[in-house]
């Protein structure tokens, strides 16, 4: 409303808009802000300001007030244009999803610092680089899927299908964001983190995106994409990849299966209209995708025990992660039994709650190897004893393959595995 009033305010003055009949017909895909900016810029030259402060135009209006109002209108139009493009960039980058990716990368960075203090600058650089590469990958995904998104109710109002932004503009944004993110990670962290970010961008935009229209295996490829950011954060902090660095990526990989199975079942009609090959389209009853979701929930159960056995967390995390995993498994089992949209929605909501709680547990219960050293020194123990205890605490038990934990809790009725030492 304010945009029209700002223009119509000059209808009685000498300052007039160019005649609509003389201009070409407006482009229906042209954004409203650019039409307004063109209208504001089409004002005729302003009349000279009289040297007398009381000078008036022929119709009695004050020229100074007219100039001020015109300048205000131009500033407001430019601000509206900036707001429009900011909104387009927000939607192109799928900002909420990208922030979740940043959260997993930041968690991996904190875990990767080990006993050292967290470098806040390095953490910020890692999160910023991850955000930019994730925004680039999401933008390229939308560029490749314009025609598909236009057919789906959930995505037809995105910037590209709705015509609010052009393809060249989106390509430029994706290129600048991806290049800047990789360069930031390479210069401020290390080349391993930059390589993981770049590889993940390529895997998401050029492998996962076209695969969505070819085969249901795209869900598992997408799970690999989602598991890489915490590994990126760990590599940015420590400069290496160890067995402990794979625990959070493994949790993310298994977590994404029930999450996306629930989403694919809830949006199955939209996916069918968009031409995507999702497993839910070949499973009308929902039994198969529920079984897949339930199986991957059980795969997450040993992760808490592995994190404790490898010295990453305390024993409390075993209990918390088991309870959390069994809760999401219960929703998957309920979906398997009933196969209704309501049960699928409950599993989806449970998956949204699982990830932040799991990552918070990892951060809260992570173990510091040297946390008891000050107590030994105050007690006046000899240095040899202190060094011996330190080396003993630093020593980790040999890592075992995940299958070796099949005899451990939560299966207490089975014999204890042989690799446990008293």
C-alpha cells in the first residue's frame, strides 16, 4: 500500500511518471520491487530549487518537500529490493537445513579438539565455511530441479519455480558461495576440511540430485551426504580422521533413514507428481519403509557403548543414547504396525528431536583424559606416579568392529564378549 501511495502523491504536481502507454507491457515474471524501482527512476528531472526559501511551484507545492519525498521513495524502493533478494537467497540456500548442517559440523569440531581448549575463531571459520558450501549445494539442487519443483505443492513457491529470481542469478550465487566456503576452510582450517566440504558439495549436487529421479537408492546416498559435515568439523579441529571421529557421522547416517522414510511417506503424492523415485512410491502400505526405518534405529543402539568404550564419552552416555534410540525405535515400530499417516508423522517428529539431544549428550559427557591430574599433583604424589597414571588414562582400549558389540548391552542375557578386560 505504501508503495502505491508514494507514487500517487505526485499525481497533482509537475513531477509525473512516464506514460504507461508509451512503455512496453510489463514482464509478468519481473519482480514487483524492480517494477517499482523502474517507476521511481522514471521521474522527470526535478525543478530547480529557488533561492528564496518561500518559493512555490505553480500549483503551490514546496519543491524541497517534493525532493525529500522522492528521495525517500527511492530509498524505500531500494530497501524493498534488497529485502526481496535476501529472501530469495534465504530460500535458495534452504537456510534452516543449512543451519542444521552447521550444527553437526560444529559439534564435530568441538569433539575433535580433544583435551585442548576450543578455538572459537577456528569454530566460527568452520561453521561459516560449512554454511556457505551447504548454501551452494542447496542452490544447485534447486537449479537442477526447477521443473520438478514447479509440479510439487511443497516446492512450487520457491524462488526459481515462481520466477522471483533468474537462473543466471542463482548460478552466480551458488558459485560464489561454494567457492568462498571452500577457500575459507582451506585458508583458516586445513585442506582436509576444505576437501571434504568440496567433495560433499559435488556428491549432493551432481550425484544425489539426479539420482532422485532414477532410483530409490538416492536416500542412502543422501545419508552419506548428511554424515560428512561432522567429519569435516573433526578434521578442521584435529587435522586428521580417527575411529572416534566416525561415531557421530555413523549416528547421522543411520538417523537419516527413519527421518527421510517418514518424510517420503508423508509427501508421497508430491514426490510422485515431481517425478522422484522414492521407496515409498513402491510401498503403498508403508510396511517396507517402516521396517527399513526400524532396522536403522536398532543400528544406532550400540553407538553409545562404542563411544564409551573408545574413550570419547562417559558411561552415562550409554544409558542416555540407548533410551533415546529406543524411543525413536518405538515410533518406527508403531508405524510398522499401523502404517497410518499419523504414525509416520510421529516418527518424523521423533527424528527431529533425536538429533539435537544425541549431539548434546556427546558434548556434555565427553571425556577429558587429564581431568584428574591436578588432584594427583596436589596430593603430593611423585612425578613418576603422576606420569604413570597419565599414561594409563591416555591408553584407550583397542577399537572393535561394531559387530563385536552384539554380545554387549542391551543384550545382557548373552555371555560377555571376550575383548572386555576386568
